[in-house]
């Protein structure tokens, strides 16, 4: 292939179209990834603190309430076998 063949208009348009297609596909891939991330975040809403609930304790006056979170703990294994463990319930912890 000679130097003049390398710089013909046909050889210049092919890489430009390929580059254009590559850019378009990377943009659509980014959009798809962004949308997947948004969907994942929307799915997580409402589950920020699993095994807990909001708790309001009375304050020094009847119109004051102190917001806390009550965390439910898993049972403690105190014995038994892996097939039939003996557990002891734990009380919820206000934080």
C-alpha cells in the first residue's frame, strides 16, 4: 500500500464512522449503567436500617418527644448442636 492510498478520503471516513459508533455505544452503555444504578438505589430506599424501628420517648414535657432507634438483636446461641441449636432471645436496644 502506498502513502497516497493511506490518505484517500475513503480511508479517512471509515475510522471516523467507527469512532462515531464507538462513542455512541459507550454513551448508551453509560446511560444503561446509570439507569441500573438508579434502579438499584430506588430498590434500597426504605431499608436503610434493617431490624430496627423509630422510637419516640416522652420528654420532660408532654409536648416533647425524643426520637431514638430501637435495634432488634438476633438470638444468642447458648448450646446445642449445629442441627438443633439452643438459643436465648436478646432484648431490643434503644440507641
